[in-house]
C-alpha cells in the first residue's frame, strides 16, 4: 500500500501481482512493488521516483497569457521523454527547487512548456517574470502519475482545474486529440475572478474545431459574461455531468479543490482507479 519500495523494471517481466495496486500510468512505465514480486525469470530493475535526472535548457519563448500567468517554453539538447500531465522540478541558480507541470504534447512539441503563476514575493515567480529568451535553466524529472492514458479512444475524459492547474490539463487535452481520442472530452477551468482565466480564446477554438471537446470556464466573483459561468466549479461540474460512471477524471489545482473534487467525483460514480489528481502545493515559507 505504501509503495515506498517501488522499483522500475529495466529488463525482463514481473508477475501481475507486483503491479496490481498501481495505477495504469505507473504500470505502463514499468513500476512494480518488490514486496509483492516473486519473479519467474531474471529481471533487472532500478530505483524510481527520485527525479534526479538533470537537464540543462534555456528559455526559447516568453508569452504572458494573463497579467499573472507567464508561459515559458524551453529547449535544449537531449530533452527528457515525458507523458502529458507530468511535472518537472525547476532548479533555480541559488538552488531553490519548485515543481511545475508540463503543458505540452510529447510527440509533437520540440520544447518543454510551463505555465507559471506570478505570486508576490515568490522566488520562482520572480525568476520566471524576469526570464527572457536565452535565460538558462536547470530541470529535474519528469515526475508524476496524473497522466493521459492511451488505448481508450472512446472513454469520456473529464478535466477539472483551477489557476495554472490548467497546464497539465491543456497537455492532456491536446495529447488526447493528437492520439485520435473519439470519446467526449470536457474541460472545466475555474478562477476566483475573470482575469484568472487564461487561454480562453485558444480553448474555445479547440472546442469549435473538435465536436468531442467542450470547454466550461467559471468564476466566483464579478459580472456574468457570455460563455463563462458565475458558479463554483464543483456546482458547474455537477450540473453539467451528474453521472461520472465510466469517466476518466483529472483534477489539478489548489489542494482544497483537489481534495473536495476527488470526493465529489467519486460520489458521482467515477471509479477510484480512474481519478487522477495533482495538487499544486504552495512553497513553504523560508
């Protein structure tokens, strides 16, 4: 249950019991639990989950997606392989480490894309706000299991996030479309205020281009606006999709939202194995 002994299979095969309690993205990457493993052949394994692989990159593009969110695209030699929905650790010049989700499409993008919220006094925020093309950066990872699962082209996908929790969901959405996903894909993005929503035009364009995609933005305060609901995100989801049985659900954003939504989508019928969550924890105060 604790998964603290988890290893990654390098060569050979392990019996199903060694992966039975793991999620599909973990099994796909060869993760297994040696405490439950009785090998039937020679195997080679290695430690996993440390995220210590380091990559030296540089900022190639800087785009302000809103007054408080900047998109940084980074390139470099030998970029890591990753899955849509994973995150990487940004190692700042002074050694401070912060985690940011990848927003790209692994098989299409020649860069790594991050959406970074600019927070007052934030050390990574200050670095990101001042970054320009050519700024060097060091990354470690990738990490995380809140990832797109291929091979289920007709399964409904429900994506729920707040703030820059949109980043991994944006990557999962675009990767699903690239993979030829046929089932309905519904994206719910919430913010306290209208200025907290970003990529609105791009997401509306995706929804207009693909019949399977629907985009549901919402805010808590402010004036009602066409196409944007004035309602809590959980209420909007419940009204739009009261029955989530059979859905694969992704929830990203503030920890309170993630915890609440995990409970509510389970109560609405989603299986625990089909609920993927990534809580964006704030950095500890120095």
